[in-house]
């Protein structure tokens, strides 16, 4: 990779981040995100190229992560979607699992279905898990198509009963709809070939709901890239692997959580060796951007994954990097609730006008404004290399919040906002560690995003974590992760049978079919590394655990691994028989991790200012360093602030930071 020019671009809620690597030299850039994200992407590429002394047409490889699909689901502004399903199952999407979102809140509401009842149509057909018992009448489907044509539909989701096992009727319905309508059609057996009607329907609807937006966006980006002489982008999927643009335009739901997945991959690739070097159980990744904070785990050198995720209260069952997200970012607003308590987020001021300190007309108090008042960000700080800081505007915003909350001035309000935001993020870290049986004190914390390194050491203090690592380019680490991501493809199929009398030949046949399918999706099928997995559970359980399985499939080994995994997760194993539920295949075309050189001239002190720290009375004289001037092995003792264009690292009084050979900062509590 060192003799090529490669670029990764990640679009966030406030900034679009760019990383360009050429001859082992890393160049980063940050530009404000735009309403049409493709405009910001190309502006970021042009800025990075200018800094690197190249032109866009010199780029050999372009990888991209985006927020189009997840924003559509969060903001509920996706396409007008129609659902076609089996007669009698029209309301599955609304009934769901009959779970209360808040057990003791009688006024709690479930999220409204993405498809209202008037746009749900049925066909008279029937299949069981054993086969089709009533075929589809094509004329009846044409009648449904006529009704769809008269509606305001922009896209269609098709999910028929038991189509995961026997898709013949679903294929027939899709063929008629494709012929009769000029609309994209998502079919459940292609989106998610798993049992559980509600989850399969929800995921298929989500795919249809975001497909038009993804198709339009990626199409515009491909055109803009071509006009600039830039290669067609490969796109980060939720599973932490990249794929080609054509694939995501037809399987759009795979791009949900694209950006957060890239960040976790970037953390693993850049500082994953810290866990082994310091004898840690793993790493907690902490990505704090402008709108939210994302937390995940890296264990045994691998990124944790899940197939049981929700976005905005709706299940999305495609394989994803296991990320927990909370609404606390640099742009999150501080406010006072009806009871007079200080709150932070989840509402954010976004990129326009942004926090008050940006000087763009914003007046709402935010976490970033609190960091300015606390002295972590100063007038000399240049966000993204462009935005200067308006300290007075930040103080005014916090003063208004202090008046509303009954606090003693802007500094008191800033301390409160910082503390409340940290409490929210601490809960997220506990959710992926303590609530899953892991002691956070045995993990290191990898902090990145524009705001993450300002809060990381304080979070570590709250959790008893002794090591914090801030990678080089931490403010654009999701973009860096795009350069490190492998190409990845997944396939799944339900096979419900007991391991005691499993049809091994049948399972082998299913694995062979899935392997052929994922290999066909690979850019280089001969280079693909295939991994087999299985979802298993004790008889009578309603949830599964995924374990790796051998080739050929060995029921006894699979059962042993399941017992071990279940005990690790829940603290016990059972004598019940074990059922096979789903078989999975993952295909990976590996790409080498980026080779990045680092050197620095020294003489890094650029300023000194007063800053305020939790549990420390009064202002502390704090040295400010330019990060790009800190040489390897340099030790920075707190209190200190280490600034770069993309991010700011806060080293509290009881911490010190050591510069690693690759430019990353390793923070250690001096009293631990």
C-alpha cells in the first residue's frame, strides 16, 4: 500500500473526515458536513490532496463511510415504502414482540411502523417451514401492483411467511412487481434468510426504506468522483468490511452504522497491539463525535459483532459491529428539564450553526462550549484547521444555561454539562463491559473522534481504567479505519434441528450453497477466506449464541463450543439438548493494514492557560502542546492539553502521556 495513494472519507453529523496515505505519509483533513454529503466528501478530498501535494486523479483507491441510511432511520425521512406480505400477517410489523419500551411508564409509545397500515398489502399464499402449500396467483399480485401504482409509494418490501426456507412464492411476487412497477423491490430471502417473522419483516422494510436515498446518494458520489478522476468508492458496511458501490445500492440496509463500524476497525488496526503489550483483556473503543458517542469492544484482536441490533427502536438483524450509541457528542445541547435538573442531549445543534464557540450564530450551550469554558479548548485552538474559537460566545451560552438551572455562572454550568455528559458516556461503557460480564478495569480505553480524547481520562477515572490510548489521527480515525478494512460478505440461512440428530449432510449442503453465494460477491473469489459459524441455543430458549464451527461440520465440537460460550456470557451451562438454528458464512478478502511513518521535530510547547478539572479546586496552570511536534518517547505530565487540527487530548493532573513510536499517545494514571 505504501507506493499507492489511498483515501478514506467518513461523513459525520458535524464534520466530514478525510485521511490520505501516500508513501507512508499520512495527511488528514476535516471539512464541515454538507446537506448533500457528496459535496462535503469531494471538498474534503480536494483539501487533503492539496495538503499532500497531489491531485484527486492521483488517487488509486477510495473508501467511504456514511450516515445516509442511519440518518434516514433515526430521522424517519426515508422513502414512502409499501409492504407486501402473506394474507393474515399484515400487522406483524405493528404488533412486533409486544414488548413495552419502558416497563413502568404507562405513557411510553413504541416507534410507529415505517410502513403505515394503508400501505401494507397482502397476497393469498402459504408456505410452511417444510415447503410451499399454496402457490401465488400472478393475477392477484398484478392487482396488488395496480394498487401500489395508485399510491405514493417509492419503494417496495416483500416479506412472505417462511420465505427464509422456501422463497419460491416470494420470488414469484417479486418478479411480477418488477415487471409491473418502476420501483426498487426488497425481498426478505435476499435481505435476511432467517426465521422470526417480525425481525425479518422489520429488516426488509428498513432495507426498502433506505434504498432510494442510498441509491441516489451513492450515484451522485460516483458521478462526482468520476468527474474529478477519483476511482469509484468502496463502501463500509455495518459488519466492519467494505464492498463495492453497486452492492450497497441494491442492499442498502448493510450500510447502517457504517461510520461507527469504521471507527472500531480503525482502533483495532492502529493500536490493537496495546492490549497484548499491557496484558489487558481487550480494548474499549470510545468514539465521541459531534452528535453522539459510540462504544464497542475489541477482544482477542477481533472486533465484536452482533446480529441483534436495533436502530431507533426497530430491529435490524444484519451482521453489525456491536456498537452502543448514546446521544452525547460535542454538539449535544445542555438544557434544564421540567424538574429543574441539568440534562445533556440527545438533541444536537449539528454542523449549522454549530456550538456557540464556532462563531456561526449558534447560541445554544453545548458540550464543546463547556470544554471551551473549562479551558480544554482555547482561543488559539483551530478546529479542523479552519474554525477559530469564540470564547466569549461560549461563556454567554453557558451563562444563559446557568441562569436557567440556578447555577453560579458559566463555569459552574460548564462543570455540570461536562459531568452530565461523562455520566451518560460512562453508562454506555458499562453497558458493553460490566453488563456483559467484563470488568472494565481489565481493559484499555481507546479514545477518538473530535471530542473523545477530551473526556477519555475522566471517564477512565470513573471506571477504574488505568490505560487510555489516543491514536494518531484520532479525530479522523473512522476515515483511517476505511484504509484498514477488509472486504467482507456475509450469508445466513435458518436450519432448525437438534444437534443430537442433525442432518450433517444437509448442513454441509447448506454451507456449500452459502459459501458459493458469498464467494461470488467477492472482488477476488480466489483470495477469499471463508469462515463458518452457527447460531445455537439450548432447547426451549428464545435466543441464540454464535460460535465458530469446523469444516466439515462436527456437531459434538459445535456443542462443546456453545457450552463454553454460554457459560462465559451467562455464568452457567445446562444439561438441556442443544439446537442448531442458523448457519452462517463469512467471506473476507484481506487488505494489509496501512503502513504509516511518524517523526516530529520536538519543541512542542505552544501555550499555557488555566483549565479546570473534575475533583480539583480552582484553575490549574496547564501547558498546551502541539501534537505534531511531540517526538516518539516524549512524556507529557498533566495537567496538559495536546492539540491537533482534528482533536484535542486532555491530560488531567493525575495522568501522564507517552508518545508511542507510531505517534499514538498512551495515557497512564500516575497513581495506579
